[in-house]
C-alpha cells in the first residue's frame, strides 16, 4: 500500500503535529491488517489540486507498483467531492484499492464500495449545480447585453490558476486536462476543457503571445 499524508500550511509542516497524527493512524491500520506501506507526503500544500507526491502515488498505482492507496481522512486526499470522486473512479476502473480511515471507505469491501457510490452521486449533483449556475450566469450576462469578449466568463480565481500554472511551466494541454479532471466547467458550460480555450484565456489575461 501507499500511505499518503498531506498538511496544508507551513506551520503544520514545521510543527509536525498534523503529519504525526496521520502517520500514526496509517501505521496502526497497516499493523492491524498486516500491510506493508510506502509513505509519500505533500507538506504545506492545498488539497484543491493533485499535488506532486499524490500524482507520484497515482502513477505508481497506474503502473501496477502498488496495490492501493490509504489516507487518514478524505480531506487529506482532496478538498472537493468532485476531485475525490475522480480518484475513486480511477481506483475502480484500474482495480486498485482505496482506503480512507475516517469514513470506512474501503473499495475491497461491499460497504466501502457503497460509500464510494454515494460520494460519486454527490459529485454528480455538485457538477449539475455548478453547470446550472454557470448557464444562468451566462444567460444573465446575455440579457444585460454583455459580450463574452468584454470580460472572461472564467471565474477570476480559476483564471488566476491558469496563469500561475502556465508560468510554473505547465503546458496548455496539461492545464486543460487538470481542469477537466477536477470537474470545472468551461466558459461555455461544458465539462471538457480544450487546450485552445486555456491558451486564449492565458493570452487575453497576460496580453502576451502565448
């Protein structure tokens, strides 16, 4: 198994308190179930996206180098239901186990799979609600006579993320894949982001040739 640990602030990283609590919980579960585990940690990182060590763990699982992923709490894995649901779906499709200690989610058990299905249902509801809000906002702008070219339909926080990801070296195609995987809707209300959409958003924001 791969044990994943995450704390979101530098203070937690320095104190080690959040790290130690997660490590102890995962160690106890490994001892109880006779598992061996390799641990990875994203320290001082938000859970709003797939952080480097979590991505490393998912790559190991995808390549068959581990049997499953375990975390102490669901919010250590992801801060949004959509994000968590995407990881759960990946586990189910690829056949590796996912264990979340605080809510008895264990894909190797019937109860755990039922919990996973419930989370997937809430993720779908969340996507539908976001889609409805996006379409209503676009319709309201159209009624006011606002043209899409005057101001980006992409929320400011998401637009800032695109710029920062690009400046950190991420390709436009990678940014598009990440936004799609995390369930963000495109400016037209679709659940799939195109590379060209991200490219145009970045160019319009930075006033540069992207």
